[in-house]
C-alpha cells in the first residue's frame, strides 16, 4: 500500500469532518438565533 495516498485520504477525511462540524454548528446557531 502507498503511504502517501493513505495520508492524503486521512487529510481529506479530516477536512470533511471539520466542514461537516462547521456547517452543523452554523445551522444550529441560525436555528437558535432565529
């Protein structure tokens, strides 16, 4: 297995998780404020 591809995949997963959390928090806050 290629170590570089594995690291790239993990980085993409981490960014995806961060984005999902960010969007979730934004939606929660907008519902809370509105």
